[in-house]
């Protein structure tokens, strides 16, 4: 089998029809007649992080808070290192985008005076089960948005150091797409499946982040030479044991405390209860033999228990199933918690494209928003919306007066042959699954995964680098029997490129800034004098060049 | 954790194939749905919610504490009924109005 080449043209190409991608397309359609193509590897109705639903709007400026206090909070929680300009421009839009999604049909809890009911300072309560179908429906109704479902994008088209489109293939029909656009917005989300997961056997995909977000946007950017930031600030979630369901609903929703095996409240022993500290303290308690750790739920009322069952069904149904299957609910048994494997997720930490205040990447014609864009942690759903709005407006301005650029047929042919080669060659020595498993094992053992308590050292990273390089070579011998296997191969190629960048970033931060997320055994202390800086990288001629960049303040307009 | 599809009940409507965020579900020779990559399921339940025939069941793998129970859903306008059927046949039902926000 080989693929049929197809050529498409549009004004703006959005890669990934998830949270940010759909919102960005909507922004463009509502403000212009600019033509948009959304290329989505699955189907926008339920693709990406929002598939099962989400439990709350976690980034909202409640009464008593301001965009400024939001930035202060994110900065504190991230140990002083964020792009304040990015977080601030998001913060100023959070409430507006929330109103927008409510107007599209998202139920938000209100009090008797019609005010949103807060869940802590920066969160409000919703029914997030249907959030993605609501968003997708709004997108589908727009005339100037063309949706290409089941099309996996594999690389940007770069011409004279400008992005002029992207290549992809359909996983349903034998089509190879060359999509030309005046500007491209990357919204492919973050990267899961880099490290060995909590449940590596039958339930290997019972993970927190979407296992179908495999870092394509990062990898395409790396290969095209875009500057990336803060990959070393990994995200590791504290989650319900086994089901990897969110803990916030229980911790914030009913105010459950974290307790160890002896019933002691342990987090405060380790310092301020920031997001990384709640995780770190749990890892340490387990290491010191004080585990397992729990959220203390025993004693809640049956009514509260019933509400928890519903809240989890609305976003992580496995947890409710587990309680009911066991016949013992949270009112009678504390909820065990654990840390997940590390993910690269710019919506929770800072990893991703290095963008200017308008969300333009360092390559002309390319914008980034959502989990794929770096520098601004704690975006969550609404932050992704806000960022998508900023990026789309900037992209619309950029394309004014621009013409489409195209390639010679021979250039397209070359890319097509590369893709076809995976379908036509004889099988190599290893299967796709074996390479994936090997990558996750290497990263787990040598680049700070669960099995080493998230800690890494230079010596270990050297081994990781060598093994990942070997796997990159092996990946070139993989054989696809069908289109889905071709997708699997590209997902591995992308993740291996992310691994390579990640290893370099981990090595370059010669301090320990974030417990668990980035704990360098060779440099166990924080070093503000040298490292209150962003670690950035650019892939050039087969090597990663590391650049340390100075902090950007909240009122700065950062330009490349 | 993964899903099972009851071929007897499947009406070959094709909706679950479309919506799975991992595109893990395919058609067999008779156009009925089956999960091709069982271990790749994320457990998002998107496919269950699409299936008007109630043919798709969701279960926890034994590795994460499953004991043989299955979950399926039936949508009735704004009401989403969740059914958990235990191995002894006992059924529990939780109904959620999708217009209601979570209390937590
Ligand atoms: C389980 C879970 C629960 C969460 N709960 C909450 C919550 O309660 N509240 C909250 O505010 N935030 C929550 N978050 C965070 C929030 O959902 C994410 O930050 C946000 O949805 C990310 O949006 P995104 O657009 O960057 O990525 P996504 O919405 O994941 O979109 C990425 C899209 O790109 C597509 N794609 C990927 N690669 C390619 C490719 N190569 N070609 C084409 N398409 C591609 C994917 O299929 C997907 O549709 C949660 C996240 C997760 C994972
Ligand atoms: S949605 Fe249900 S009825 Fe339709 S194809 Fe899938 S399993 Fe069969
Ligand atoms: S539960 Fe989700 S990931 Fe699993 S098969 Fe159904 S739609 Fe796909």
C-alpha cells in the first residue's frame, strides 16, 4: 500500500482540534471571513484532553482576586519562574472566555443571586462532561471552518525559514495531505507516553493526560528549528491510586486533607503546600515508609459521597466504577493517592514553544497556544481558550496582504516517499510496541521516572541519551501494516524527539528548582543567582543548542 | 481498563468509531464495531455515550482493581443514566442531569 497525494489550501491552518484549536477557529470565524482548516488526528467531537469531561474551570478570577493576583499566584506556585507577560495576558481574558463557553451551553453552578459559586480563589464549579461536544458543535456550525477529522499531521512545510503549511496523512483513507496556509497555529496539546506509566500492563493507558497527545507539536517544532522552553519542568500529577482520577474534586471540593499511613497530616512537614510540594511530600512519605498516603474522606456524609460519585462520572468515570465495584465508598474508606509518571504539558507547567506576547513562535508564520505553548503554567481549559484567542487574532493580523506559498512537486514527492517507506519496507527487527516499551523504560530508569522517585543525575542522563539515540535508529526500520500502524510509528518518532530535547533540558538546569518535576541529584539546591532563567533550546544541524534567557516582566511586550 | 462491545446488540451505526479520541474502534466484515487496540483505551467513555444500543461496556482491568463489574450508559434527553452491573447481576444506577453543575 502507498498513499495518494492531495493538496489543500487555506488561509489559516490549525493543527489539533482540541480545546485551544477549536476555540481559536471559533475566534477567527466570528471575527472575519478568513478560511480555516482544522486538521485533527481523531474527531473534534471528543478529541484531546476534554474527551471524558473536566471537573471545574480551574482558572477564573473570582471576586476578591485580580489578574495581577492571579499572576502572583502562578509565580509563587512555580518557584518564581514564569513568563509574566504570558500569564498576565491570559489572566485578563479568563472571565470573558468563561462567559463565552457558558453562552455556548456549559452549565456553571450559580448561587441564588445568579453569581458563580467559587471553588477556592481561582476555580468555579461546572458540569464539564459535555464541554467538548459543546465546543465542537459551535465550530461545526461555522461556514468558513473546514474540519479534517482523522488526519494526523507529521511535519511543517518550511520554505525560506517560514512555515507555509503542513504535511499529514489520513488514518481512514489512503491520503497524504499537503496543506498550504498563510499562517499555521499549533494546538496539538502536550506529550504523554514518554515515561513508563503507573499501570504499565493491561491498563497502560489509564493515565492522567490524554495518551493520544503524543507531543507531535513539540516534535514538529523541534525538527523545524523552533526555540523551545522549559521542557525540564515536567508535570507530575497527584492522583487517585490506580484510576489516576483527579484529586482536586475531593481535596478542594470537600476539603479532604492528605494523610499518611499513620493518619498524620504530612504536607506541612515539608513546607508550603504548593502543587509540587503536595506531590513531593507524598513521594517522601512513601520513601520513608510512612505510606500509603490518602485523602481523608472517611466520615463524609452519604450525601457528599453521592455527589462525589456524580462529579467523578462527569470527568473520570473509572473512579466511581471502582468505588461501587468494591462496595466501599469514600465515606467509609480513605482515598489512596499516588504520583503519576511525568508528562510534558505547557498548560500545567512551562514546557513548550518559546513564544512572544502575541504567541508567535520563533519561526515566521507559526503560532502556538494551549498545552503546546510554553512559559505560562496553570492555563487549564480557560487559559487555553484565552491563549487561542490571542494567537488567532495575531495570526489574522499576520496574514493580511500575504499570499500563499507553495512547493515544487518534487519536494512533496520526497516527503511522500519517506512516509510510504514505512508501509512498503520489509519488517525490521523490532515491533512498534517493543520500541515504545523500550523508550518508556529508558526514560523511567534514566531520566527521572517513577522508579527513581523522579530524581535524575548527569550520569543517568548520559545513558538515557545513548539509548534514546539507538531507539531513534531502530524507529527508522519500523514497518506499518496499515494506516493506524503508520500513526503509531509517527507517534513514536515524535516522542523520541521530545525525549531527546527533554534529556538536554534536564541536564542544562544545573540546580533543583521544582521538587519531583525537576530534581537534579548533582545539584540538589535551588540556585537563583544562575538559574532564575528560562532554559531554552534550539535544534540545529543535529544538535541541541541551549540558551538561557532572562525573566520577562508582566507589562513587557516580548518580541523575538 | 478497556471496553467490550456486544455484537448482538450493535446495530452497526458507526458512531463509536468516529468519536473515539484514539480511533481504537473498527468495523468487522459485518460492519459491527470491535475494539482493535484494547490496551490503548483511555477509558474516556466517549464511545459508550454515543451508543444508542447500549452495546458498549466499560470495565476496569484486574491490574487496577477490577472484579468483573461493567459500566454502560443510556442517554435520555438531558439525563445521562449510568448503570454499573456487578458480576452477581446486581445493578446500580446513577442519573445525572447534564444541565446540572457539579456540587464539588
Ligand atoms: C484528564 C484531564 C482532566 C483535566 N481537568 C481539568 C479541569 O477540571 N479543569 C481545567 O480547567 N483543566 C483541566 N485539565 C487541563 C485542560 O483540560 C488542558 O490544559 C486543555 O484541555 C489542553 O488543551 P489543548 O488544546 O492544549 O489540548 P487538547 O484539548 O488535548 O487538544 C489537542 C488536540 O490535538 C490533536 N492532535 C494531537 N496531535 C495531533 C497531530 N499530530 N495531528 C492532528 N491533531 C493532533 C488531539 O487529538 C487533540 O484533539 C485537565 C486535563 C486532563 C488531561
Ligand atoms: S455506537 Fe453502538 S451500535 Fe453503533 S457501531 Fe458502535 S457499538 Fe455498534
Ligand atoms: S473509552 Fe474512550 S478511548 Fe476507550 S474505546 Fe471508548 S472512546 Fe476510545
